[in-house]
C-alpha cells in the first residue's frame, strides 16, 4: 500500500509555485483572489453592455440600456460580495465565524458561496428593476450571460489559492496541493472553471447569438440555472467536501444539495419560456 501511495505521489503534478499575493507592500497586499473578482465583474459588465446594445438579439427593445447597466454594476457587485459571504457563513461554517466574528470581513482569505452570491445578485437585480421600472426576467436574462465569465475567473483564483481542491485520485493530471496533504488530488477548481465557466458561457453564447433565445423571456436564465446546477453536481463527485461538513445523507454534499433547487428552477424557466415566449 505504501509503495502504491509513493508511486502516486511521484506521478502527480506538483502544485505550481504561485504566490496568492501579486504585490505586497507592508500590510497592503493585492491578491489574485481579489483580482479574479474584479476581472470577472469588469469583463461581465463589458459583455453585458455589448449585448444590450445589439437590438437584433431581442424581441423589441432591449430590456435595459447600456447606461443602466453601469448603474446595475454596483448593485450586482454588492449582491455578489454580501450574498456570497453571508451564504458561506450560514451554509458552510457558521460556528467558526461565531467564534471569530472579525474574520467575517477577511474575504481575501476565501470563503465565498456561489449559491449565496447568486441569490444576492438576484435580489439586487430585483430591487434595481423595481426602483427603475424595468422588467425583472428579461434583465436577469442579460445578467445571466455574463455570470459564467466571473465563475471562470473565480475558479481559477480558487486553484491559485490552493483551496476547494478535489478528492484523492491517481489520474495522471492529479495535483498535490500544499494544504491537501501528501496525496495527489483532483484539480476540481479547474473542472469547475471549464464547466461552469467556459462551457456554460459558450452554451449561452450559442443560445443568444445563433438561436436568438433572448427573444424568449426566461430561456437564458433557465439555461444558466440548469447548466450551473448540473455542472456543480457533476464536479461535486470529484471535489472534496468541506471538512467541517463532510458528506451528507447518501453520500451527497452541501454543494449538491444547494444546486438541486437551481436545476429545478432552470427546468421550470425553460418550460415557461417554451410555452409562453415573449
């Protein structure tokens, strides 16, 4: 058994020597994790502005103007940060943050929940639409086109941070993570970057620019919710569960449980868009 473990370690890919901080000047540090969030938000913002500037993609006038997208950016950013942090605290590690409340604000150390951030953005968009007299579902369709961009950068940052790694494996591309012990593990962060980020972006791009599905209100939101939920459930079979939670009943994980409602919502929105296009 020891010989097999040693061979696995020899064949594994060593974790690249990437400093989590790009620049450090005294107590001030610019971290890759923070830059990933900034890059994801900025590129998604630019992409959405181009999308709503293309009237041919929509049934009638686009539901929001490029100038309103600028205003929505702040609301969505707050939704991502607050929702992601609160979601992680409540769903994944409430005891640790109750014991050390000040650590709640140290988001540069990781600890963000996508599902919480997703709900935060949905709530922020709903409030923004109500305040500006906009239709919620067409606007959230526009927002959904840019989210995979942020997911891609976020998962790459998870890899750089050496967090959210996968289960022990002997696949040729296994990686030995600094915080994951000596055993090689699935680089599940890169799986998520590929599925939730790149593949989902390309799928939605096909739907918007080739199939013109923005003309069917709710269809793109349905594709996103279903695509993310299914991708996350698939990757959870390779991703190591959080130590403080472990496996739930039947071998499920918290990530799976939180993704099932997204799948159901996605199916509902797709059915709704098919039966009542607008």
